[in-house]
């Protein structure tokens, strides 16, 4: 099989190898995980899965709003199928693999610059909302406060730059032409177009609505961790603290630029739960269930959407 065809599966092979290594290294800790707790927790798992679906639904609505704003309206059902297909590649560093959904949009008349611009704003809104939720844990874990403020300030600067990109690009254009070879002119033009498209999405009313949707979407998944922690009432966790821990772990795990934050997110979430009062085996179980019902649930739905679009390409016509 050519290497080009093996490419999409290499990440999953590495993840499987990493999981096997973890199982071998931490087998003693895994043996203490109270799996018997799951026998009477079906309703809890369903509730967490439902909150993950709320997260995906709100993000679909936000994505459809972005493309409609850029002049490319699609029915909600089509938008949902195309958006969720990107989850199949969410394990790429920084989730840039989700840009793969662009291959479905280009034949429908949506330029890649528009998809990339919407994706950039989407990622910025996600980080900003997750950073806001992470502040709920600052009272307990204040050591992360400087980093959260730094991340937030950085995002605000980027958003301001994007909002005024058309003026910035006009000023750079005269400087860029004599310095850039024809070979790279097309690449820079595409990047500039993507940034201009992103700027179109940063009008005050769009930005406010987008941020509220992002806050609600990631807050739902944070609440899911709170529900999972409720399986161990002796720890006395509040929902706000659990949501803050979830957001902090996802945010810092994402900054590691490992696929899906794998390893880093789980280690941070477990450590923060232990610091908050959970026993290590209980914290490990809560973390594993949380990641299965958020990250891996999304990946599974993404591949279902990909296979569905392959079998019924007319669904996006």
C-alpha cells in the first residue's frame, strides 16, 4: 500500500502504541480503578454523552452562522454532516486536521479561503471560551492564572488584527510585491484572503453571538466532567470547579500540540482532580470516561459522517 494511503492511519497506530505503553507502565494503578462503579452508572454516562452532543450541536450552529455570514448558506442537515466529518481528523495537532472538511466545500462553490477563515475564527473562539471557563478553577489552582491571562491577551490581539486585516493588508501590499517571488505570491494571496474572510466574522454582533455559543458548548462538556465526578461524592467537587479543571486540562493539553492533546490532557486532568480531593484511581476513571465521551465520541461520529458522505455524496449536493 502506498505511503500516501497509509498517512491518515499513522496517527492512530502511534496512539494505539502509546496506549499499550501506558497500560504496561501504569498497570498497577489501572488495577485499582473502581470499574464496578460503572455497573450502576448507565444514566450518568448517557447524561455525559448527551452533553457532548449539545457541544457538537452548538458548534454546528456556530459554523453554519459563519458560512452564512460569508455568503454561503447551507441547510442545517448538510452543515451538520460536513462539519462533523471534520471530527474524524480532530487528532491532528491544534485540530488543524478538521480543515479536511474543506474538500467537501470546494466542489460546492465555497473557496478554501472562506473555510480556512471560518476555521481560524472558530479555533480562536474555542480557546477564548475554554480559557474563560478555566478561570472557574483559579481559586483552587491559582498557579495557572498568569498563563490564562497571557493566552487571553494573545487571542484578543489576534482578533483585533484580524478585524482590521483589510487595512493592514493594503499597507503591506506595497512592501510585499518587490520582496516576494512569483512562486510564493499565490500562497501569500490565499493566506491574505483567508485572513480577510476571518475579519468579516469579527463584527461585534457576530463575535458576541459566537462567543456565547462557544461558552455554552464547552461549558456543556465541562459540566459532563462534573457529572462524572459526582460518582465519587466523598470528594465534594462543585460543578464549577470540575468544569474549570476540564477546561484547564483541555487548554494546556492543546498547547502541547500533541494529537488531540493526548497524554498531556489526561495527565493534567487526573493530577488536578487528585489535587482537588479525588483518589488517584477514581481520578483516572473519571478522566478516561470523560475523554471517551468527549474526544473519542467526536472522532467516532466524525468517521461515521465521512463514511456516510462517501456512500451518499449527493447528500451534500
